[in-house]
């Protein structure tokens, strides 16, 4: 919510980051409020190691499903893409 308030008051992009699992779900209220107010906020939420995803790990969260409804853009980056020079 602090990032959303900062973005709304300054008119500039604000960022926040969260740790894996339920800890990142604490951002949902602030993101919904920011989305409603059109305050530009970017959230970076970490995820479990790819080898553990899909095995019902207790702290696994499907972030795309959770955050898509309160985002203009929501994407999961599983592996960095290397650009050729």
C-alpha cells in the first residue's frame, strides 16, 4: 500500500518486492487499490525453484492467476532470455 500511495502522490512509478509464497500475497490489497486509482506500481514477487513447481509445495502460489485481475500487465519470468549481440 505504501508503494501505491507513493505512486499516487508523486505520479511516478513505484516498486515493491516480496518473498516466495504467502508472504507475497500480502501485496494484493495494495495492488487492487493502486489498480483502482491508476497509480503506477510494479511488483516483483519471487517464486520457488522451478523443479518444485507443480508438486503442491506448501508455499507455492500461482501468481499469474492471483495478480492478473489487478494488473495491466502480469507475467511470470521463468528463465532470462539472452539476446545475441
